[in-house]
C-alpha cells in the first residue's frame, strides 16, 4: 500500500502533473494499470486485497436456467461487498462524518444531509446556533443519554479530535473535492478577488484570464511555493486548508515530503472522497456504501449562476499552469483521490454505476419537478432559485421545503431539536434558556415542518409519492 501511495505521489508531483487532469476534463477512463486494492480497514488502518470478481454477463437482464451460475463473491472478514466487488467496512452505517469543503458544491449537497439527519433524529456535532464548526471549541451536547453520530458542517479536519467525537471504527469518514481549476475560479470570484482586480490602469474591464495573471504577478512573493513551504488560504490551496494541511506545513522538512505525508494520512482517514466533477456518480457510490435509498440522496440545486460567461471563460495553458503552480498541494491531492475514485468505480462496476446513476438522475428530477413550479430563468443576476413555488404535491411532501431552505436556517433548527430532544424533553424550556442565547425558538411553521418530516419517516421511511 505504501509503495502504491508513493507511486501516486511521484505521479502527482511530476512536472507534467497538469496532464493528469487533462485541462480539467477528467474522465472515468483508467490510464494506468493499477491493482484492484482499496478501502481501509478503519480498525487497523490497513488495506485489504480484493480477489478478482467475474464480470457480469453481456445480457444481465435475461435469465435462463441454462445460464452458468456466478461463483460466490469472495468474503473478507469485516467488509461487505457492494456492486460487483467494492469492499466497504462493515459497522459504519449508523455514524457519519462529512468534512464540508469550500467551493465544492457543498451548498447543493448539505441540505440533503440535513434532511437525512433530521428524519432519523441524529445527533450533530455542532456549535449551538452556529453555521461553522470548530471541534476544539465547546460543542452543543447530543440528546440526553445519546452520543454524536453525524457531522456535516464546515470545519477544518482535525483527525485526533474527530476520533474522540466520532470514533473511526464505527464512523464512515468522507469529504468532497473539486478539480483545482474549477475550484480556484469559483473561489477567485466568491471571495471578491476577481471583482477587486478586474480593471486595467485605464479603467477598462480585464478578462478573467488577464485578472488571474495580474493577481499572481502582483503576489509572486506571497504565493509562490518554495522548497519548504507554500501559501494556503481560502483561494490558494483552499481544499488542503479545509482538510488540515496547515498542521503539516508547520512541520520540518521539504514541502514535497509534507505533501506526501498529508495525502498518505488523509487516505488512511477517509473511507470515501467524493468528486464534484462526478457529483451524481459520487452520490450513488456514497448511497451504495452506506446502504441508503435513492430518496436519501435527492438534492435541489438551490444556488446557481445564470450568466456564467465569465466563470466559464476559456483559460490558456499558461494560466492553467500558473494555477497549478500556486495550488500545488490541491493539485496533488486531487490527482491522488481522482485515482482512488476510479479504482472504486472499477471495483463497483463501470456499467453498473452508469445504470444506477441514470436511474438516480431520473428519479431526482422527477421528484424536483413534482415539488416545484419552476419559471423560466430570465434574471441574469439571480443566484438563488427563490422564484420556485411549491406544487400541491410539494405542499404535502415537507421534504421539498426543507431541501429548498437556506442551510443557515437548518443550522438553527438542528440546534433546537438537539437541545429539546425533538420537543419531548421536560426540561426543554430551561435547556433553551441555557443554550440558545439571543436566538429565538423556531417558528410554529418550522416546528410543524420538522415534526411532520420526522413523523413521515417514522410512518413510512423515505418513500414519497412522486408523480
């Protein structure tokens, strides 16, 4: 395993690392011969080899008594097999850690996870009535007599503390990363760098490419990596910042040795790393590994940009290489976990994943269309689909409303649910006085929303009457 990791490190840190991403157009085609080894044993931090599994027949939907019987799939103690042969640690289905990274499509994903946790009355690792999370700071306690089993907030990954809160042997650890070019461009705009640097000396508007080059030229001494260090922040190497690289950066040694150690350790920690660039496929693989239903991964794209002419500008190879140079940690991080993602796809079954993903996409869009009346997109400044209105079905199916809410409101809802033990605690009023501070209790409408969602789950699980 260590040799294989080091091989990926060398490949990721090569002068031609940009070719691995192929100018941001990654594909599910494996360009290298890799062993079919993967998935960590969370108890002993080791990888287990998977025996080859025969490919399915050419016509899997045709059944015949004369058809040969497939040999049983190999059994590895402590693991279950999903798909054609993807090994997944057993015993992690009831506890879940998701490190929410910035500018990786997590605003789309997080409401889905809030809905999952609220339905099942899970105990969130969270600070009371706060949006962000620092696991080193005082936390809102879990429901009385229970323990934490869910974390999805923005938080810097701190493994030792996470192990205390959500023990790794029984918790599925995951996060999401995005192609470095797309993530950089998104962060460059979101944090105001584009807006504050996009004018030439004569006041004319610069192209996105010219703005990026101007910014890097002005900050060469700040952002250029050296033999021992590099810059990390919300824009440059932002993925690595969220996932805890600062702790490695403070260690002695060369920058490359720090990057190698960081990625190796992260590979041991994470059971699965989703890719924004394959968002639907990632969700399907997550669902399969966790034993969830399709309804558990329904999402709604709440934030979007209608006018994407600037974000989607074509960048020259020179600018792409500049972004790679200054984001060297993120580039190597992405290259490594892109390879492991492809290994999981291959183990699960490429054709099977295509089939499941197509099924999921159809079910999800049917559900979204059942929930909402969606007007034509004509406001080019619009970034939130606030014009969507609930259909008759959407008014009855309360999960439609929750999936469309702003996540900051959901942060407050889970705090009150946890403090009041879903409004059942006899000490609820007193606990609210202790924990809620200046925040008011949720409105009657919100209380009715979450209690209806929980009752519906108690009555019939995640099943919905999708038109």
